[in-house]
C-alpha cells in the first residue's frame, strides 16, 4: 500500500481553485436573495445628529433600510477574551453595536444598512441616506491615546485604557539587574499597523426560513462553529440549534476571518425582518476600513548584557492599540500571545513586559498572521542584534552564547520560561548552524567587505525565532481569560464499503487540509488516499469545532482525528477477531487488514466495515456501525522555531532596499507534506517581508486613512522577493500523536526582523543602528543622510 | 465598487465621438482603455452621465512611420507600443517608457491617448512626450489641430484639450538617443520620479514627471548641460516639488536629481 505521510502530494483542492470553480460565499445565489449596502461614517469620531432614511426607503428596488433605531442586536458583538487590569479592575468592555447609534468611533463604522433587489440599487439608495454628523477630534496612536486630554473613545471611562497587564519577573528586580548590567541596549519603535488583505473579501449571506423558523448563515470565516456560538449566544440571543453556519471555500484569512463581525449578526437579524435572504460582500475599500487590522504596538525596550554578551535582563513597556471596540480575540494578542514569547530562544534570567492597551478611534486590531508572536520576535531579534552591534560582537555569536541548550522533551524535560510557558522541544543551535551553511556566512562577509570598498551597501540579517502554536490547552487559556475552550473535534465515519468520511472542526482557507488530513488518515488506516474524503465548514455536517488559526489545525485538529482512528481500529479489531475466530490480542493491523500473527489468515478493512453495517454474524454485545467522534484538548502549546537570514543591498542613491537572498531553516516538527510546508513558509516570508519593507496602514491626525487602497498601501509582489532558499530540521513535538508543531505562521514571524537587521547591517558603518518599519526608500535614505 | 448609473454610447468614428462630446458637454466622459476612468467611476469619484467609448473607432489604434516622425493612434495600448517594431527602431525611449507602466493586464488595456488626456501628474508618458517634443493631435467640432507637448499639460489632471476635443494621435519625431528612468511608487508603481532624457546634437532635452503637479521640461538642466551629468543639480530649479506619504519635498527633489543624472549618464 502506498504511503503518503511525508510526501509532496499535490493539493486536491487546487483543481477547483485553478479552474475558478471554488465555492466561495459570493458565488452562492439563493432564490429571492436581496443585496445589502452599508452607509458608513466618513469620520473617525463624530456625533450622529440625525439620520434620514426616507428618500432611500422610497428609492427604486429598496426592500428595507435599517438604522440603530430599529432595535437590531441590542447586545452587540461580544469579545471572547478577558484581560483585567493589574489592579484587579475588570477589563473595560464597551458594547459593540451592530450599527452606530449616537456616536461614531472609527472611520467606516456602519450607520445604516440598505437592502435592495440588486447590489447596484442598494448602492444607489445608500447614497440617499442623509446622516448629519458633528465631527469630533480623534486619536489613532496608542501612546497618544493615553496622554492627558486625549479624546475619549468611550466617555463612560476616565481614560482610554481597556486594560493594562504585565508578565514575567518583578519589575524592580529587572530594573536592578539592568542598572548593574555591563551594557544596556535600548530600542524604541512602532510595530506598525497592517491590513490583512485576504484575497477574498469578507462575504456573508443570511437566510431566514420562515416556515422552519431556522437561519442559515453562509460566511467567509475561519471558524464556523465559533461564529454560530457568538452569533446565537451573545450577539442576537437566538437558539443555536436553529442556526446553521456554512463556510465552504474561503480565500485566505490571515486571522482577519476569525472574528465575529457586526455585519454577520446584522444580516442574520435583518433576514428575519424581511423574510428573505440577504447577501453582502465587502469591497476592497470597505475591507481596508473594516477588517480587523494587525500589530500597532508602540515599544520601548531595554536589554542588559554582561561583558561576554550574555543577556542578564530584559524590560519592555508597550502601548498596544486595540481600536474602537474589542474584537473577538483582541485582548489576547498583545498579552498572552505576545508576552509569553519574551523568552525567545534565549536563557534570559529576568524578563518583564508591561502593556498598556488603549482604545483608539480606528478599526479594531486583532490577530494577524502570527498574532503577538511576530511582535515579540521582532523585538527580541532586533534588540539582540542591536546589542551585538553596540558591543562589537557578531550577531550569530551573541545568539549562540544565549541559546537555550537542545532538549527533546522526552529524555530532557521541556524548558520552563520566565513568562509562564514550558517549551516542548527545541534545538536552536542546529537551525542556526544549518542556516549559516546554506548562506555561506564567511564568504558573504568577504563579499560584503569588498562591495563596501566599491561603495556598494550589502548587509545580512538574522532572526532565530520561536513561536507558540497548536492553540491551545483549554484549562491554560481559560485561566488566562479565554472565554472558550480551544480543543478540536474530529469525526471519522467509515462507510459500509470501507470508504472514509472525515469531519473536522478545523477550517481550511488556503491551508490544504483536504489533502494533508487525507494523507495521514490513509496511512493510519492503510487504505488509499482516494478512499478518504475530508469534510469541513458546515455546522450541520461537522459536530463541533473551534476552527483554524494559531497554526493549530494539524497539531490539534489532526490529533482529534487520530484519536477517532484509534477508536475505529479498536472496534474494528473486535469485529475482525470475530470474523477470524481469533483472539483480539493475536491480531495485528497493517496494510489495511487484520492478520492473525504468524499466519496468512486475515480480513480486510473493507470486510470489517461492511460487517459493522451488516451485522448478521457479529460479536455479541457490540454496537453496529463504525463511526467515532473525538475531542482533543492538547496538553501544551507546540513550539516551532527556526533561523531566517536575509541578504540585502541598499541603493546608496535612493535608499531602496533590494532583498537579494532569503534563507529559511525552520523546524515545524514532523512534516506531513513538504510541498505545503514550503508553500506556507514562502507565503509567510512574503508577508513578513511586506511588513519589513512595504506595508503600513496610516491614519492621519483626524483619523482619515491615507492608505485605503492599493494605490497607497504597498503589498509585496513576486518581483519584490528572491527565490526563498528553505530547509528544515525535524524535532518532533513530544506531546501530540503526529509529532507536528504547525507551519502556518512561522514565515511571517521569523522573516521581518531578519530583513530589518540586514538593512541595518548594510548601513551600520554609516552610523545607522535602527530603522522604523516599513523601510521605505525615503526612510532608509534619510537615515543614511544623518 | 459599483459606478453610478450612466449611459454608454459606442462611437464608430471620431466625428461621431466629437459631436457626442459636444452634445453632452460636461456630463460626458471619453472611454478609451478605461484604466483611469473606470476605477474613478467605481469609487464614484467620477459620475459621468454619458460614457462615450472611442475604443472601437477604426484606424485609431495604428502606429505608422511618416517621414521623420512616428504617428501613434490615441487608442494604441501600452503593450502595442512596447511590442512595436517601428517604435523600437525609431522612438526607443517610448518603448522604455511603456515598459514601466503597470503590469501586463494594465498595458493590454490602457492607451497612450487616455493616459495623456487624463494627465495624472505621476503618469509616465508626459516626461517622454515633453523630452521628445512630441505633438498631440486632437480633433474637436471646429476640426483638427496639433498641440505641442510643452503646451499640453496645464496642471494636475488638466490639459489644453477643449471640452469638445479628443486626442486622435500623438506624433513623435524620430529619436536616436534617449532614455527613460523611473523611481516606482511601491504601492501603485506610478512614478515618484520619471525622467526622460533625449540627446539632441550637443544638447539635451529633459522631461520630468511625478515631481511637480504638472510634468515639466527641466530647462535649467538643459541650459547647464555641457556633456556630463553635473547639470542634474538643476533638476528642480524653480519647481514647486510635490510632497506625499512616500516622498516628501526633500527626498523627491533628491530623487529628481539622481534620476536626471542617471539619464544624462546613460
């Protein structure tokens, strides 16, 4: 029987994607379906003085116009994570209304929904809604939001803080260690705000069936069951068993489609009001204004070293913007997904992170590919490189001096950090060593020296990262404020003919689950991959699930499927033993059949499956059928790691950065499909390079977005990138049955600081020691002039 | 991204297009390749009541050699210009310019006439038509006339075209030595700075786009030119330099000098 684990099996889903035959939400057309358009605020902060919908209501083809006055969703959309203030005060949690009532708190906030017979008519009518605003001063920068006299986002509180938080060792102890350190490196910067830019914009269809008194919500989400829960139990207060959430093909999410958005709830509510289905698909302009953004940290950090370059202490203060309302996972991102990675891959004995998280007059900030971990990695990898630069050390030498020694989590215990987590397994020396080989480090330094003499500016930058994936042990996250468990569900249904349907609560929006999950299911059952089908994305088909984010699908969702396979084989063995008239203990399962050890007597998986459903001659007391569902709650996070190396050349005339090489040696544990892992790394690296060199959401002082289209928001393109040279080491995860760690975010986490470190290295001899992202030609050129 | 309602009329001749333009006046817009107009309409920044499509008018998409000149129909796409043997041999600087515009999809639809009429201050062609001393051939209700490139661009999105006039062709003198250099805006890939340099005997003609709200001839550079690139220092003399999120006045001025220098040295 052909084995599939570890092979670059081509993606099953690509045939339909490449032919334009995917089934995205916007492709779905229901009978009697209407189309919605939103009236959105042109101001970041304003009083709504009046809303006049009369002209719109009478416009051609208009079915209904709703405003906040119509009583839609009085609860608003909820936040799924609670982080209280350090002094015990409860997190400030404003209601997030489905439509703004009295006050606008961010640009693009919806004031009214116009529902019409066609999209064109809805758009035309939306322009007829007259809203009278009184514009108010806005604050969009998280640090400025905490200054005295800053405009308040929510007037019921004295200042803009939603919460503050800290983690690690006692601050005074860390301060003392810094004061006596041989050298202290300081870094101040902004980890800039990014727009997620999924290729498919958000799209929803809500369909209320008046006869059945049931709702169906088709939605471009990463987690259909979670949306159903939040929609039913919180936003609308409607019965969960009467709501079906369907999410077939989804064109990318990068985090932005985890959250429960106001439009989902509002369409669901309005569909019952009008008794017809309603579709809304965001256009790109709306996506820039209303998809939750990422990052937005203002950082001040100090790291102390001893004479040899060993880190003795690390202290950081951050202002992390949350936007106007708390998005689903927003409070977790700058805290538990961020501060818990401050150990990095280093033995730093004293660490303290202090976070102030204010509201700002902007769209919400939430998880974006990496979610808190790229921000942590950027900080650590920049400050350690800056430390090396200041202490005249080689950036690889300082890393090697500070690495946590190798541990496999089996023979050697996991590594207990100063910031709550225990790493599962790691070998940080090995990935750096391999990365340096791939690069040809010594040769590069020679080339750099020669180039510099000719006036060319070459640089190399390193990043040795770790991330926490496989989110997450429910008890742990519960103790940290999560309002959900983060287990996963996997059902394996063996059909009477021995064909296998697998139902997973994970959700593929580009990852390739249909292929990868089928690979290991086929191997574990010893059957052809063609006999396995993976189903996801429909709450009426899949029992339950928590969806896909945090590089969790294989580590958590895959493990749930493995548990069900084990149950299938256990029950199958009972049936096989009966058929073979042998004791269960005398059987072994391999190559899709149970064999009596040491004999040629065997029975196939297909035979046993048929018997399970046609139980004429059957073990006594055993239930018919071969169908198991399992919940898997991981015992720990997983900790992928790696080394990323960038080589750049800077144009001395213009400051333009040319990324010449990118070397990635990652360790994501066991690899199911190398091609897909390579693709994930490449895509992640492209996004990380995008942050380093190109991307930034810019709001002006008044809260207007000046990067609201691709004319001004620079995305990385193929010709901005070199071919990515990638390799792997394999340190299996010791605590999940597949030994996998997750690969979805690694590229975006590791790459950004490598690129910035490389540019700083290229300019170091000109006295440049830091640069603000994105490294636009203008910024780089100006740094060179000073 | 849905435009307001509009009427669409497909013109079959230049005369018909001109008379439609005359009839509808300010309410009408001319559609050629649509790569400036349609995005503006989708964002409802532009709401013409009538769109007059000149895209299919016979004879307007032809490139011909006429004695010392090359005449390019206004409906020629950027890709057509890029692929044209006539242009490669006679006005290679224009081929270089077209190669920097957008991507293949844009170049397959966008036209030289449309781009010039739109007069985006960061568009590429203006630098080249200025440096080449090209002439813009236009037709209106009072017949045809030609406008020198140096008289054509009046300001941001503003040209010397009358309300009833459309561009029918652009006439380039044959250029033996010239080059176009561009610094791309990283998001839009329009020109932060675009510089066209044409060597003409012992002199030089320099067209600059992206730097000011109107593309210009860098006459101070031309006057100071004495065979080397030192004259590049004068690239923005007397020019009100634009400033935006990607390039402020100081950086843009510096880039203009760098790219004029590159052009003079090429």
